[in-house]
């Protein structure tokens, strides 16, 4: 099991990028219209065939190709939107409007996560560690030309359901005075974890919490891929437990969170969060436009 001291936070934030769909002066060239998105509803088997969404009428699904269209239209570079398992968008939400949001799905196949540490985790101490590593990471982010981020604290303290093997938590992040809500759900499976990540403004906490609590019940691993199907004789065991799952990263040699994506669309701006691994290795760092890249 990974010790608490080896945990690091995964909060790399890019500088705000004005969306292509932000309001422009009348004299400016009109922005292109947003792309048409094609949704699926009802029972949706994810592309990797290990999990299924049982979507109620309140939600609709975008496959990975459609998800890439959405994320690129939000201002994200193409190489930052690969390897998702799609996205879920509430039926009542227009993703291209101010405050529009989506839940990005991904699958982490690092092995079976042992949940035996569930009752042993001190989330106050864990948050202190995450804040410290976030502050330390700001120096590297500034050197790389990116904005800094401050981890304010829990918006919702982590909660784990040992019966369904589902966990959720929310963080309050401060991007230069602009607070965002990072709401995470993890569904544990036989040899991996289904990640459901939504980011919005802190003012949307109640709405996001309501939607995510509902969405948690609509995602399950398929028979043979469920947590209880784990066979310790044949299946891979992850090198970390629930504490590391919440912290968002461990030592790079453990290969944790090789891919991770967190997005925000608020006030017509886009922020992308990446992952920093222990020891200063930058696993992934994105933003819509680097400072030295000329505007389009």
C-alpha cells in the first residue's frame, strides 16, 4: 500500500482561455457556430465493454468521437481529449452555454483497488498533503508559463459506499480568484476504476451534487468485471488504495493516472487540469493556448 507521504495532488491548471463562443464585439469576425453533437440515450455499453450506463431521461451520452468534438470546441487541443470513454451531459444542460458542463468518463486499468483502507483514511491530513503538493507544484507551473492554482479544501468530503464500491468527493479550487468545483466519482471494478469527473463553478455545487448523486446510480460494471469478480490468483492488484485514488496521484513508478482529465466551462472560459506525479515528473499538462503561441 502506498504511504500517505507518497501521495501527491493532481491539480495542474492552465491559464484561462476565452472560448471561441464568447461574446465578441460587433466589429469582430463572427465566431463559427458550435458543432452539432449526436447523443445516445438509455442503455449504453461503454467502448471498452467493461461497464454500462443505465441512463434515465435526464441524461444523454456522447461517445468518444462526439466527446472530442465537444472538448475541442471548448478550446482544448486534440491531444488532450483522447482516450476517454465518452461523456454524459444532463438533458437540461446546453454544453455550449455559459455554465454548461459535462461529465467526462475515463477508465483507469491499473488493477484492482483494495478498499481495506476505507475507514483508516484521515481526510483532513490528506487534504493538508494535497494542499502542500499543490503549492509546491505552482513553481513548476509558473516556470512552464501556466497559471497557478490554490486548493482551498473539500467542497464535499470523500464518501465511500463499501456495498456498491462507489466513491465520490468534491474539491474547491481557486484559479487566480476564480473558484471552481471539481466533483469526482470513482466506481471500483475487477481490474480497474471508472472515473466520472465534472468541474463547474462553486455556485453550481448544489446542482452538480444533485446530478452526480443521481448519475452514480446509473453506472455499473458488467458481469464478470465487477469488484466482487476479482480473482487474486489471476488478476492484477493496483499498487495503491483509496487514499491515493482521492489524492489523484502517487509516485510515477507506480504508473497511477497515466491519463486524467478535468474540464471547466464557466464564464465563457476553459480550464484544463492535468496530472503531476511525485518527484516532479510532469505526467500531463495542458491549456488551450500557451503564452508564446499567437492568438488565432
